[in-house]
C-alpha cells in the first residue's frame, strides 16, 4: 500500500523533481492509450504537467479530454469497458500500480461540468471530506469550511445560510460549492472538466479569478471547449483531436505564434470545432 504522505512528497531524485532549473513535475504521462472496447479514445499521449501551472486541454467533443481526466484519477475502474494502457506518474509514483486509491483520490480534486451538490447542507458539503479524514472538532471544521468557501468566492453569499441545502443555491453558486468541496480535500491537483458549461458569464469570470489565485497553491488541469478561456487562464495548453494530442505549447504562442500543426491554428481560430 502507498501512503498518502508518499503521494504528497515526490521521492528524492525521482522524475517529479523536474529538470534542472524547471518547476517540479506534478504529473508525467507516457504513451497513454485509452479505449472503450474497440473504440480508441486516446492514443499514445505523452506530456508533463508542472507544479503550480494551469494546464489547459482544448479540443472538440469526443477528442478524449474527459477520458484523460478519468485516467488520471483512476475513474476507469468505474467505467465499464474502459481500458487504460501506458504510464502515469503523480508526484513520481506510478498511479497504475497503486493499491491505495483513496490516498490518490484524496490528493486530486475534481470539478465536473454540471454542479454535483450532495443532498446535505452547504456546511456539510464542505465538511464531508475533512470528516472522512477524521476531523471532528467543530471549531476546526468551522475554520476549514470558511476557508474553502472563501477561496471559492462563495463565503460572503452563503455565510448566513450554511445550514440550508446546497441544492437550493443557484447554479453558479452550486458550481462554486463544488469547487469549495474539492478544495476541502486539500488536493495537490485540481481538475476541472468544462466547469462553466452550466453557469452564466459573470459567474464564469468569478470562478476564473478564483483559479488564478489557486494556482499559487495547487496545480490545475483545465479541460475546456472555450478556446478563449484557455487563453485567459492556461500557462500551457494541449490540443486534442481525433484521439491524439496534436500539439502542446505555451498558450499565448498557440494563439499568436508559430504552431507545429496547421490543425491547431485552424481550431483556435474557429475554422472547425
């Protein structure tokens, strides 16, 4: 079994320590192939995501973006017929070989396209993960709940109704509650899959501001169909198309500089997708 502390601290001298002069590598993927029966969702993807960067993944529907996130968090175990081959290292450890999946998932927060409000109060939504970690002291939980709701830009709106059902919040508030709940895990890595698909533009901008602040504390993978959102937020961006990773580059250069593949230019300029 791999301990949670091992997942938090990369082994000395491991790949996760990064190249000389670079930030540590948080996630390293090599020759990742994902299939559902005879259908290939991703083929031969290799990439590295560094600590405290926002890494964008763009591409049209069915390009393999969500399948990539599922593989990172080992959610393939819950997806019938999903097969994952290749190597994936999180903090230097091969996630495909881990037995302690709870330790892995406790370090990786996930925010889905639609808000997933648990059938409980706002307070209990955020306090759930700390309670699972064994925190029962009310004062300590109060601090965690306030901190996470504040980081998700939601505290001022819900501080007087923490005992109300989370499902009674607006769609945008529920999505920020989902982010607060993910942050209560104290993750090293936060993955967002089309977080703005069900929220209004004003709320989207508020969440984007939250993500810019969170990058100081966590590494973020941002899957989005909105290429301008990736341009606003991501340090580097990968373009997925037809089950392949076509190109990875510094985000602004993908939009304004030379690209390796003309399909990248065509996609970011809206010629297809």
